[in-house]
C-alpha cells in the first residue's frame, strides 16, 4: 500500500511539473524538421536535396550551412566548406510549408578517398520575440554528408562458426 501511495504521489508531481513546463511554452511554437538524416555524394551524383519543414503555426527564419568535418587525435573539427555548399543558404518558412535546399559539390575533379561534412539547418531566433531575462530555444539539425568516389561498392561480410 505504501509503494502504491508513493507511486501515485510521484506520478502526481511529475504530471504537475509537466503541466508547468508545457504551460510556459509559447502557444504558437514553431517546429523545424529536416530530412534526410544522412547524405552520400559521389563524383557521379554530386548533389542532394535536404527538405526542411515548418510544422508549427508561425513563420521561422532558417539558415543552412555546410562545414568540413574532420577528426584527428580524438578531436572533432568543423571548418567552413567551400567545395560543398547549400543553396539557398537562408529562407523564411511559412507555417505548414516544405522547402528544398540543394547540397552541391562545387569542386571539380575526382574525389580521392572519403571526405566528411556536416550540414547545419538552424532555426534563427526571432529578435521581435526576445525578452530580457528569457532564453530563446531554437532547433538545429546536424546532418552528416559523406563524399566518396563511388568505388566502395557493397561491404563484404564474412563469418564463420567455431567451437
């Protein structure tokens, strides 16, 4: 009986906390979505499309950037990319709309090995709605992009059963 009472009390307080948080959120909050979640480019297919959506009830400003993504000695590094770009880099999405952003390799020549990038789709804060002493929450999608020469083919999986 005591355990049931504790569970009900805990559930009540969690429900109250959720209502307080949900009540503090703006009624017309915007929702930014982006797809796909992974992009693979090759010499023969040097572009892709990222679809961004505003499922909210208010217009939002969105910025799309491409960064070169490298890892060395366990550390990640993001640098401005010039050989892969997003077009257009900025837009305003009306409520309930979809928009296509092209990710394009602008560098000429063959790709040697594999290159990695990140496409950042950022909801920009609305300066008209910012208030002193508050925090503006905005969405960021980080989509990995891998650029290869298309020669990798299918992975060869081998296995054996031993005793």
